[in-house]
C-alpha cells in the first residue's frame, strides 16, 4: 500500500512557522537550536524527529556544540508537528 504524502507544520513560540513536505515519513516533532555567537550574530540549526524522546536527545549534543564552538548561549526548543493541507 502506498503511503500518503503529507505536509507537517511546526509553529514555534516566537511565531516562526516551518513546513516540512511533502513527506511520507512519520515525523512527530520539530527541534530548533538558536545559537548566540560571540560576535553577536545568531545561527539556527533544526531538524525533525520520529518521537519526542528522539528530539529531546538532541539537547546534549547542543550543549557540547556550545562548549566546542564558544557560543555565548543558545535556546533549544521542541514543538509537535501538525499535519496541514498542501
């Protein structure tokens, strides 16, 4: 049986909206790291996961990246993906 292609949307607390798709993957959560660099600029890293637990496991590598890259700080956020029409 052919899997249905769908669009998945994440809406972050700051109002940023990210749409993924079309996809047949079973992603359930979106994660985002907003890193504050030493020069005052920001860098954004993001991804999607097949479970909340999988998304939460991205936090430890983010903390390690902050130390290795000398970030002043970072915000790590996870939101649930919602299926949206094409």
